[in-house]
């Protein structure tokens, strides 16, 4: 068996290289996001350099969370290539240590990295993203009443006198608050009788509370009011399912949201898919490490084969694409979320283990 000293050395090498990759990717995301954000918001009066830096700092963990599987792949490849170039893996093999033994520290490191991403990075990313949405909403508030049909879902609530179609430029507080909201009142004949533009709309018990409202009726002048209430039969659980982003929900709150939605008879496929994806993330990181090992452990006298390295990167990207595609099926209810989250991970694990068994053990 691999000794404690050698195993700790391999583990430390993996952690150090992973940390450098994290710092590099974080810096790259920060620069790109700050540049893009400045181009969008620099013309608004509430935007300044300190505010922009704060918003980018809060949003970067959310983007970083998406790149975590790739960081695990590249870190494992870089670790094994570095050990190969210094002949350390050659010496370990000559000492009778099998590939499974010196891969164990890297797999443990990847699993720990996955747990840290779920338990630490995910809550930070979720709260940071929610804070950025509120800050951007305050900066943009009132600057535009355009509502994009592709950015946020539209809600339709039915009533005795007609229907109300609700849209917004931004969704806040997990779907319970709308920024720059639009309420279109439609009568039984399908005609729009009134439009209400509100700077903010909050869902309370049985009603929407609209703040800073301008009402428009056909043939009448616009009417401004500080607060207006619109009755609703929409429950907060339904609105959260429709409007809240599962990716912006902390891992520790997903279980409660799923149970609450099921208790009221609502589908919770999106939140359930996000929950199972996060649970499977540590195992996915181990699978990425095994995929990296299939192309990075072979000793090459004049350097590592570029074809093999590109093959490993392509395999990692293919796994990510398949995982994302199946996740979309799980979120829409076509595939059970637990199946959609675990099948790609299990297949990747079997692929890595089978290839290493054939390569190392014949």
C-alpha cells in the first residue's frame, strides 16, 4: 500500500495545483464579468467603480461554480503530468505502487473539492447572486419599463372579473418580489382594460403590493399612486416554482423548497434536479479525475502526447455537455431528476475505471 508520507505528498501536490487553477479561473472570470458589466451599467446614475467591483465580486462565485468540473479535470491532468515529468510516477511504479494507489490521493482531493463546492461555494454563490440581482435592480429601477419574454417567465392569474398577466424585468427574493413589474388586466372578452407599471411588486397573503405605480386605462390620463394592491389567488409556493432560479437557491434550502412544493401539489423538477446535481457533484469530480488519469499517466520520454491530452479535454467537455443536456430533461420532468443527475456520472466512472483496468492491469 502507498505510504502515508507519499500519499500526503501526492495529495498536497493536487491541492496546490487545484488552488492555482481556482485563483486563475476566478481572476479571469472577474475581469471578463467586470468588463461586460461596466459596458451595460456604466451609463446609469447609480453605478460607480466601487459598486461595480462589489457586484462583480458577488457574482463571480456563481460563474466559478459552473467551471468546477473543468477545474477538477485540468488540475488532475496537470498534477499527473507534473509528476510524470519529474519521474516521480516512474519511481512509484518501480517501487511496486499500482496506479490505483497513487491515484487515490488525487481522487480524495477531488472528492473533498466537490464537497467544498457544494457546502461552501454554492451557498456563497447563491447569496451573492441574489444580492447582485437586488443591487442591479436598484440601479436600473425605473430606467426602463421593457419586459423581456425570454429573461423572466410571465404569470397569468385568473379571477372572477378577468385575468391578470404579470411580467417583470427582474425577479428578486426567490420569486416573491418583482422589479419594474407590469400588470395587464384583461376582461372576460379578452380585451386589455388596464395596465399598471410598478417599480416593485411584492407578493403578500392573497394580494400583490405594488409600489410607485402608474396606471393606464383606455381613454384616460395616466394615474400615479404610491401603493396599489391587486388581489391574487397565486400561492407563494407556486410563484417561487415558476420564477425562482434553482441555481440561485442555496443547497441547504433546496430540500425544504422541494418538500413544500410537493406538499401543495406543485411539481418541483427544477429544484429537485439542482439538488441531485449538487449531491452528485463530488462523485462527478472523481470521475473527471479518472478521465484525466486515462490520458496523463503514461510516461513519454520527449513530453506528454498532445493528442492524448486533447482527447482527455474533449472527453471532459463531452461529459459536461451530456450532463447539461440530461439536466435539462430532468428539470422539465421528461426524465426523473435523480436518474438525470446520476446516470452520466456513473457512466463516466465506469468508463474511467474500465479504461484504467484495461491499461494498468491488462
